[in-house]
C-alpha cells in the first residue's frame, strides 16, 4: 500500500510540473507585436522581435519597412520582390510585387514591372495593376490614376469617379 501511495505522489507531482511547464510555454506575451528586427548571425534570416525581445518570426528578408502608419502591417521583401507581413509575424501577401508600400489603414500601392495598382491587406486587387501612375488624395480616399496619356479618379473600391480623359500638357 505504501508503495502505491509513493507512486501516486510521484505521478501527481510529475503531472503538476508538466501542466505548469506547458502553461508557461503556451501563453503568449500580452504584447507580442513586432517592434524591431535583426539579422541572425546563425541562420542569416531577419528575426522579428516583440517588446520582450522574444522572436516572433524569422524570414529570409533583406528589405523591411516598419509600420510607419501604425496600421498593423510591415512591407517586407528581398532585393527584388516585396510582400506584406502583419505586426504579429504572419505573411498576408506573398513577396510577389516589384514594389509595395502601405498607403493607409486599408490599402497598399503595388508595382509589377512598370504598372501600378492597389491591393487590400488580404492581397485582393482593389485597383487593377494596369496604371502608369497612381497618386493618393488622403483627405477623401480618392486616387488619381494615369494610363496611356489619360488621367482619371477612382475611389477606394476601384470605381471611377471621373473617367480617364486625355491629359493636356
């Protein structure tokens, strides 16, 4: 009988220790947003860390723009392609664009070759990537688009407010 109680006590102690250890590792820090990055000397990857200096993600990027607009996304990429990563370290838009810049809280400007367009933060194309130039009017959510010597205005949904008309120089 004494042998069984000792075995039970060891088993119970072991289980409590395992549960405490698992809880410690399973809990995410309250503030796990990315606040910085550094190059790993071991892997050569960029390591993104939170305020506790814990690594949140590691990717082979060489080109990073931190969340300047405080919208929760970072423009990241290699020397040739750009994508979008959340401030929690999750890739939301693969590194497929020649250029990518966060425009505001909902959209990013992208280039493929010489053409530009707008995407949302899920990677959906909002304004087709067919324009020679896109300018942003921040106050009213409208964008001037230019294509083949013509200029027009589109809204945040990519709908024309003013159609493309020839530009007089």
